[in-house]
C-alpha cells in the first residue's frame, strides 16, 4: 500500500505519549510491514492503557526556591492556607464515634435511673391483680347463676 509508511509514522507520533516505545514500534511495524498481520491482543490493550505521568524531560525552573528554604508562612501561602488538623475521613469517623458513644451512654444512664430501688411494689401489684381477678370471677359466677335461673323458668 502506498500510504502505509505515512500511516505508520502518524500512528507512531500519536501513541508516543501514551504507550511505551516498544509497543508503539510494534504497532507501527505491524501497520507498515504486513497489512494482513495483526498485533497480539495484549499489545493492543497495553497500547491504550492509561499511563501515569512521568517526570521525564522535567526541568526545574532556575529561580525556584528549595522547599527546605521556605518559611512556614510562605508554605501556607503557597498551599492556600493551613492544612487541616484532621482529614475529612478522620472527622467523619470521630463524629460517628462520638454519636455512638453518646447513644450508648444515654441508654446506660436511662437504664440506671429507671431501675427500681426495691421490689416491694411488684408484690403489691401482684396482690392488686389477684384481688381484681377474684372480683371478676365473682361477677362471672353471679352472671352465670342469673342466666341459669332465667333459663329454668
């Protein structure tokens, strides 16, 4: 094919920043050499895999100060304010922990305050319940007698 060399060069230029040189060359030669040959799947996937940025070619500015030479105020100015004492996750965790401790302590205090001082009142309530049951049994017995007396007539 006539334009395959140009196509290979264009593809090589296009993938230069994203893939390793070996993969780019393999892709370019695969495009240039045999149009029928395809590259292995792993190479094609690897070519399009996102890469982290690198410091290759980075040149430190000439007038840039060393970090160790900066004062604390200058660093805070550069970082746009003082860093937080706690991270957001730390604050969320401590808020949840505080809420949980508050709920547990409130529950414990309620149980402590509501516990009975003595259990005499329980016996008194049982006696009241027995007396009420006896009264109800008496009334039921009287009603049954009345119904039986009316039924005989």
